[in-house]
């Protein structure tokens, strides 16, 4: 099921999300819906607050190319356990801030620990777009958006554009 994606500014996108204490059938269904919503958008990641659920859950699949097999990933309570000193700059976008892009500098490689959809602990090192995406999504779980890395003028300009977009969408 495709769920509506919240558009910035929205107080739910600024909240520090709550840890998941038990992976219930409702949360498994939410993870499935989030993957459907991410592929439909299309996007390479999605965090639970973007669909209005302020819990520490994200999904991602950074495999690009029509002939490559998908790699849908579901991460409950993800945390960065190690970050490389070398940095990488990527022109990021966000499904909650449509059609706006900006360069963001982040660690080039990160190790991330999380609980899988089967309830088992996992840990993996990510690089390239996967590393950028997992950090962008963990930021969402901490109420942080990629525009928070920009200067105040750029951030304000993008926020005003999003307010206008929301007014236009509300009018229909
Ligand atoms: O969190 C989100 O809003 C999803 C976002 C993730 C992301 C993208 C780029 C860098 C870091 C994090 C997106 O998926 S935006 C859409 C996008 O980048 C994309 C869409 C289709 C194919 C490939 C990329
Ligand atoms: Zn985003």
C-alpha cells in the first residue's frame, strides 16, 4: 500500500523518533508499505517520520539500473557504529522536499548496526550512495533534514517554496 509522504515543513519531520521496542505485525506491514511507497516515488530511501510515524525505522534500496536485482533493506533502530574520516559530497534530494537538491558532505563510509525485520541484530559497512542514503535516513529519525546542512538563506528559500507548494496542493 502506498502511503502519502509528508512535505516539509511539518512538525513530525522535526521530531526525534522513538526506539522500536517490539517488531509487531503492524510494524512489519508499515515497513512493507514504506518499501512500496519508496519504489513508487521513486526514491532510494524512506524513513518512518516521512509517512507520519515517529518511530526509528527506515527502508532503502540503492541498487540502480533496470537489469540489476533489487535489494530492499529494512532497518529498525539503526545506529552508526563507525564513520570514516574521509568525506564524500553528494547532491542530495528528499522525497519530503520535492525537486530541491543541494551538495551535502558526509563520511564516505559508515558501519551501521540495526535490528532486522526478523528481529535479529545486523551490522554492515556501507559506501557510495548506500552510505549517503543511510546517513540521510538516520538524520530523518533524529528530526534533521538535508537542508539543515545549508546556510540559513538557502534553507529559508527552500522552506518558502515548500510552503507555497503545500498551499497549491491544498487548493487542488
Ligand atoms: O529520504 C528521502 O527523502 C529519500 C531520498 C534519499 C536520498 C537520495 C539522495 C541522496 C541521499 C538520500 C531519495 O530517494 S530522493 C530520490 C532519489 O534520489 C532517486 C530517485 C530515483 C532513483 C535514484 C535516486
Ligand atoms: Zn529525505
